[in-house]
């Protein structure tokens, strides 16, 4: 004799339990800054509404849908800029791999990226960083670069520049802005610039003033091209804990759609204290939500949910 059992469905809570669930849910997410939440404000409001109306099944369904979106959300990041600016090394820094390691984007003193190349994160198959060939070289002239590189397919762009602001930097910024797509302007090789200044002007060398001069120059040119002042990030591809690399990661996270923040956070290799704190917050939310869906409404002490 075979016995079949129906899958367990969440029971309808009492009015007092529903109110406590809604309050605990709201209070739990108030512990996190907006840029560290893995659910959008709209999704949080929807779940709270279900709980307040004692619709536990609706709340569980909304959380399950959100978790599926978080786990499966594709993220396509395009890294573009002029040849020799350090795009491939930047991608390796973002992935947390050395230039010579297996799976790293090839780097060199000559043009190494000859086609649009995807690099899938080794542990997160939905995250793809696209290494685009250098714009403005004989192989990739300006007039057809955007169409050949399929500019409409990416979630956001990172424009890589080095040494001095170029006309191609302005061209890229204007083209991406016209598409209403987000871009971030990254000035690489800052460590080289500082070393050169230190060697040539050892007596008057001042790190702060040099960095300010570089930032102001980039900002001036971008403002002329766009009539706005996008944020400038000064980075070294070989020391992601220094300069603006941590701030770049924080900014990218804060401006991504909520359901893509978690997957991007996991893809980052930074080991700074701030990055570790962010990963902890993201994982804490995901584990908590998964516990609720798995039936934790009845077993998790609600009072404990609202404490860190």
C-alpha cells in the first residue's frame, strides 16, 4: 500500500501572529542600508502587505520568487576604453585573479584583446565580465565600434582610462550616456603615476595634491563632454585595497538593481573590512529569507530576527 502525502503549505496565522511577522520582517530589513539590501523596497512592501493581511502563502511565494531572481539574475559588465589603458588587468583585479593565472584575461605591452571576450566568474556562472577591444585602434575604429561591440547588451559600463584623458574617453562617455545606460569612469595605473612623480620630484612630492590634480583633470574633461560631473575613480589594478577601488565596488553595489546586488557582491574578491561586512550582510539576509521559505515561520524566534 502506497501512501501519498500532500506537500506542506504554510498555515494561516492568527491576527496577532501576522502582525508580529509583518513587524519583524520590517524591522529586520531596517537594519540594512539601502545599498546592502538584496530585496527592492517594492518587494519588501509587497511581502509586508501579505503578512499584514495574514496571507502567509502569498508572502512565501513572493520571497521564493525574489530568491529565484537573486540566484539566477544574469549580470553583464562591459569594460571598455583605449588600447593599453589596462582593461584586462582591471578585469583580473575585479575577478581576484593574477594576470598569469589560468582563466585570467590576457595582458601585455601590445594589443592583446582582438575581439569581444566574455569572462565568466569561476564560481558564479551568471556573472560575465566582457573585455572589449581597445577603441580607436586601426583594428577598431570609432565609427563602428559601438555596433560591433553590441553596446545594448550590458547592465553597465566601466570606461578605463590611463595617463591622460583622451578624445576616445569623451566619445565613449557621450555614446553611453545617450543610451541612458550607467557608466563608471576609472582612471587606472595611479600607482605608476605616483611613482613617476616621486622619482622626478622627490622634494616636492605630495600624494594628496597629485591625486587631486588627476581627479580634477578627468572631471573637467567629462564635464565638458557631458555637461555633468560623473564620479571619478582612481585605481591601481595591483592593489585593490588602496585608492578608490573599494569605493568603486561600494558605488556599483548601491546603484545596481536590488536583485543583482547579491550576485555582484559574491563575485568581488576584495578582502577589505568593508567588503567583508557587506558580504556578511548580504548572506545574513539570504539565509534568513531561505529559512522563512523552508518553514521557519513556526520555528524561528521572531524576536531574534530583529537583532543583529
